[in-house]
C-alpha cells in the first residue's frame, strides 16, 4: 500500500498528492507528464478516516 502525505497548503486548506501513474492511466496527463487541461473533483467524507474523491465529467469544467 502506497502512503501519501497530507500537507498544509495555506491557512484554510490541506492537500494530498495523487500518484502520476494513476492519473496517467485515466488519461489526465499529457506526453510530458503534465496535467492535461482543467479537471474538477468532488471530495466527500464517508466516515471517520475514509474519504472518496471522484473525477467529475466535462460538463463541470
């Protein structure tokens, strides 16, 4: 199991990194390994210690 560190981004938010290999599989990266276009995700708290991140389709961009 890969572990990802929760990081302080600013006073009001935190962030976690997503592995590029996983993003590449979903076609979100270009040939240079950079994010292709803009994408939006929905992050939902399921229960204590469990979160779900869902990539929204193009109609939200």
